[in-house]
C-alpha cells in the first residue's frame, strides 16, 4: 500500500469510488425496445392505415454501424435494415426534448403496403431510404411507444427536421 492510502484512507476511498464509479456507469450497455425480436402493434393512425403490425428481427448490436436487422410489415413484405448509428437529438415531431434514436438504411423500398399506401411517395421516383427508431412516451401510460420516422432523402437524417421526412408512426410495446 502506498503512503497516501495509509495517511488518508477515507480520501483515497472516495477518490477511488469517484474514478471507478464513472467508469462503471459508462460501461452499462444501452438497450432499446427496437433491438428486441418482437411484434409491435400499430398505435398511431398512420401505423394502422399504412404499415399495420410490424415485426423486427432483433439486433443486439445497438448503434453499431453495419449491423443488420429485418422489418416485416403487416402485409408480409419484408425489408432489410442496416444501422448507420445512433444519436441523441430531437427525433419526435411532437416533443422538443432530445431522445436516443437509431438510424437504419433500408435495403429497398417495400412498395405498396396496406390500403395501397407507401412509406414515402411513389416507390420508384420517391422511395423511402431511411427509418429511425426511438422510444416515445404516451400520455398517462408507463409503457413507451416505439416511434418510427421514415425519410426519403439520400442523405442520412440527423434529426426530425432533416430533409424529406415522409411520415412518422407509433407502435404499442405492450
């Protein structure tokens, strides 16, 4: 033991806790609802009329660029998703607060979904390019919603105000 540990045991202990505590706090892995393999029931009107229930294949590698996941829409159409990364910014169009969200590039545009609707405009001339997942709060409910924003821009979206937001969708997590 060093002289400092013998002369100032309480100060040494506090300093060790402060230094190690911040390391331990940072090492806890983040986990979000879109990482789980599961089915999400539509909550918003746009989700009910356009996508229906949505299944995610799961992806344990949060915010790891290049990690893969699949999304299946209510009509059975399936698309691959590749993570571009995550950020903490304003992603919810109804709330100015920042939230953690993960951006995924679509492998292809899924085309016509429920009721003849699409995620963006015309699939050939105005295809969906990116989906962003976030956890949204509900009014008076403790369970979060899965939020999804769809973008048609060729540039990776950086927040909800990025170019060419096509639509936003909410899904139940119960």
